[in-house]
C-alpha cells in the first residue's frame, strides 16, 4: 500500500500485489481509491478491507511482507 497526495490536496490509496509467477516476481495494481476524508489508520483500513470482502478474498490467503525490512502489520 501507498498513499499519495495529488494536486488540490486529493489523497489516493494505491494497493499493489506482489507475487511469484513461474519463478519470477510479478506486481500488479489491485486498486486505486480516493480517500474522501482523512489519511487516518481507520480510513486507510476501510478501503482494502471492503475490497477483500466484496471480492470474497479471505485475509488468511494474504501474506504480509516488506521489501525494505520494515515491520509489517496485516489489516
């Protein structure tokens, strides 16, 4: 996940998926959503959680990781 501020102070949440495909790393953008209110933890939590629920993706099927070694917390 990443959050970016656009012109006019619009904030979007970008969610990417990184995975292994035929022994190679691959990356795809899952979604890009406008954050209508604030960039609080609660607001950022809602968008991916709704996406998973609507698309019937179980949280147990997701493995958190960070390329830079930073600690990761899954929704």
